[in-house]
């Protein structure tokens, strides 16, 4: 009888033991299964991400801050990670909000806006130093600055015009007061020999010639340059060419103006001391006046390009005339 009473309790204890054993085995399998299927996060870096600044542009002028940052990205979605790390396809932006800051220099935290939930981002650096100043603006005339080194030997600046001639300059009050000149410079061209136009970015300088941190509107102007070309004045000498008709001894050539100006490379002009102009007399039997082209070497221009020459034939004396 005693053994019969103990048997049910023994069975119950044994059943509980097996139940606990099965429970831990099952959970161990689940934990192991989850661990084996964990996906490792991928990493990428978005370089040179522009910092978008929010502030009262009518009241303040800001300076001194880094205009682009890097953003470290992590995600288990490679397609999204590649998209957000590429400058051409990314959908997020980095923002620096200055709407609650006043005049002075501040360390301002950066925020990431528009990043997908499955992508995490960290800005490096996560704060930027920025200086906020009261804004001022004024209108200034743009002055040309043409570097003489751009010209070929003997050439120089003749006349310069700028369009537009005046620009609006905005910046801090102290910077605007410091402006001495606004300059549009041309210095990158080489071996210039003729008139040209070029779009350039004007910049403001103080009395020491140091560039100032200001904004100029419009940000480009057109510089139109007329060039002084080397020139000299030389004499034209008509020369008879072709055949002389029968009965004609020779010809007399008369020019209204026997001097012309020639323009061109200095080394070529230095070799020209005068111009001989050939006049074909093959068919000239009576006094005629015609226009003739002034022939000059390649690269040289004659002013005027045509000259008027009167050609008078001189008859040869016959035997009877001599008697």
C-alpha cells in the first residue's frame, strides 16, 4: 500500500523534470537559430555633404563655418546604403539651424534630415563654429584689373568695359565699411593678340589689397577688352610689273597718300621698312586711276587695305620726233 501511494508523486516529479528539460532545449534552439541568422550592418561614408544653414538672411550675415561635412552611414540594406552615400542620389541633407541664435560666435549642432529609417547616420563633426553678424549692403562700381602678362609681346590693353558696371555687395557691417575696391580681374589667358570678352567673378578688397568675405550680386560680370596692336607707319612705293605696251616708254605713278599704317606682331613689323606695290601695266595705254590692294605678310593688317594709284603712260619718242 505504501509503494502505491508514493508512485504517483514519483511520476509527477519525473514528468516535471522532463518538461523543464524540453523547455530549455527548445529555447536554446530558438536562441541559436536567431544568432546564426543575425545580419551584420554595412557601413559607408558620404563625403562633402553640403551644410544647409537656416537663418534670417535679411538681418544677419554668417561666416567662419565649414560648408561641407562627412556623414558615416550604417544599414543592413546595401541598396539604400549605396543610394544615400552617393551625392547624385542621396535623399538626406545636413542642417544647421541658427534661428534661435543671436550676434556672436557659436558652436551649433548639426542635424540629419530625410534619412530613411533603415539607415543610421552620424555627422563628422557633429558641431560647427559659426559667426553671426549684423548684415549691411552697398552698391560699388567694378574696376577692371587686366594682367599685362596675358599679352603677346608688343600688345597691350586699349579699352575695357564691364557689364554690369555696378554690383551689390552684402556682408557684415565691418566688412562693408572696410571695402576699398571691387575688382574684376583677368589673368589666366596667354598670348592674347586681339579683342576678347570674358565672364569673371568680381571680388572686394580692403586698402591693403586683401580679399574680404562678402557676397556680390550678380556673382559674375562680363569684361570686354579692346587690345592695342603693335603698329607702324610705312611708305608705299609703286613698282611697274607685267609688260609695257608698244609705244610706251615708262609710267608715272601718283598716289594721293603714299603712307599706310600696318598692324601685327612686333617681331614681324620690325622687319618691314616699306611696302612695294606691284602695278600691272600690260593693258594700260592711257592715264587711269584704280584701287590696288596693299599686300602685307600673313598676320599683318594694312590700314587702309586699298590705295588709289593714278598711272600715266609716257610715250616713247619716234625717229621723226627726234629729228
